[in-house]
C-alpha cells in the first residue's frame, strides 16, 4: 500500500500564482508540473500518494468575519477522515492568521497551530501507526505587501507577525511531538509579497524531499 501524505494549507498549497506571466498556463494557479505538492509527489515516486487540501485564505483555527469556512479546525475531522489512512500530515498555515481583522498576535497563532495539531492527533485516521505531523512555517511576508492593493484588507502588523512565527511554531512542534520545517528563504513574489513563485515551489519541494522520507 502506498504511503499517504496529506498537505493541508492555504493558497500556497492550492498553488495560487500572483503573476500569470510566472506560470506555464498563464492563469492564477500553478499547474501539476509546478506546484510544490505535485513536485513532492513526483520526487517521492509511485510508492507514495500526496494529496492536496489547499484553500485560499485558510487559517489555523481563527474564523474570518468576512469569509466563511476559512479555519482549518472546523473542517479538520472531515478532511482527515475522508483521506484515511494517513502516514503523514503536512500543515502549512499562518500567513492568513496575521490579518489585522483577526486580532491575534504571533504567539496566539502559535497556540492556534498547537490546537490544530492536537486535534489532528486525536482523530482516528492513522491506522496502525502513531500520528505523524509536520508543521511547515511559511516564509515571512515581504514589505511589498503593504504597497499592494491586497495589503489593504490584510491590514497592519502582518509582516512583523509573520517574522515571529518560526519561534512559536518550533515551540508548538516541541510541545506536540510534531516535526518542524521553516520555509524561510523559499521565494515569495515581488508583487504581493506573500505567495510562492515558481522557484519558491521548487525550493519548498526540494526541502521536503530531503526531509519527508526520513519521517516515514
């Protein structure tokens, strides 16, 4: 049976492309030859099944007053059970949690991730194995975000909170027994400053390919 990896995330897991000129199909989503999830699948090979669960705007546990069904916590049980049995859950969330309207700081986002991980550990989707979770901290938001139209609804303080996230996510990983990967350095675009470029998707896939086999 194939090893099953579920990737739970936001627009960077869904593959949103902020610059249509930067992806092969010229649309708003990187294709199956470009997204980090698909590159991970290709790199791991046929003995693995990598499943995408990416939703633009998704947060860890915080409901968004402007958009429905954005917090991962409220749908986590259904997602995990619908994809059972799992060998590894990769969670890459946090960028959207920094939005000013949600009113939480980086420490609270870390606690939100902890709550999400603990919930995932409690769901009986793991078969014979122990829960196996990898927290991926997104790269920090670039200053260009504040000069882009998308920065208006994001609000103030997002960049600062995103820079603080790694230390709180490391703490969460230690508390919950999860593994941790800091995606800082994986390239964000210079348009909105918070979405992976084609190169960024490749960089993230390469880091995961170096790490994931050792977790399974």
